[in-house]
């Protein structure tokens, strides 16, 4: 059975957007006592909700409820989505697949699977918000050959934005550690759109 996105019914924000942040994937499977996100960027070792208020104003939201986070997104006209809808050839009965998808959350591992991407729905979302959207940001600053499928999906979105004159950029990942360098990277790239 494929591994669907944990928040598949929330992948397309339905409010007006000025900024769109795009990640990669949140697996729906719960195994290995792995810490699963309660919402986008919601794992303990992800600092999206701490960095975002440094850039857009407000209090640290890292330990806030989903309702507080979504209210913040609505008020700031920020959308969040992910590139990958589903890992098609993952087998929930395979210990290897369960370990690959629920430990470490590596984009390099994802590239070894058949991925179903969200690119077309993201392009539709961008078109819907074309008049208000100021920038689209991938929360990953490097796209090496080890993640070619993810890189190619981002390129589709980036090219689409270029055609309709919406700025894009890759920002440092909010995962693993919090640092001023990350805040400065985000602020510099977002302020310069």
C-alpha cells in the first residue's frame, strides 16, 4: 500500500496568499516510535514555527497549537504545502520501507521511490493567488543529484512562477537546528522579493 501524505486534505490552502512555503513530504505511517508531525513542520527538530515569526513578526509558535499556527498563517496570508502527495511503490508491510519513511525523514531516501507530485495543484494554487502572491519559497536550499525527482518538481513550479512573474527562492531548511544564519537567510530572501 502506498504511503500517502499525512496532511493530504490540507495540502492546498484555501485562503488568500501573499507567501507560499513548500516542503517535501510528511509520511502518514506511524512506526518505529518515530516522532510524527502534528502539522506541517511540526516535528520537535524542525524550527519553521520559530523562524517564521522572526521574519513576519509575532511570538514564537514552535510549541503552539495547530489552531494558533493556522490563525497566524491566515492573518499573515501565508500558505504551506509539500511537493510530494504520495510514495506510490512503498509497502507498509516492508520493514525497509517503514524504516526509510519513518526514521530520519531523508529527502535522499525519497528519491529512491516512485513519487506522485503535487506540482499541478501547486501551480493551480499559484494561479489562483497570482494577483496577491509575492513569493514562493522552497524550504530546502540545495537540490543535488541525489534528489533529482524533488529538484525536477521544484523546477516545474519555479518555471511556472517565472512565466507569470512571481518571485521564487530556496531558503535554508528549518530542520535539525535553529540558528541566526537561518533567520538571516530567510529574512534576506523574503525581504528582497
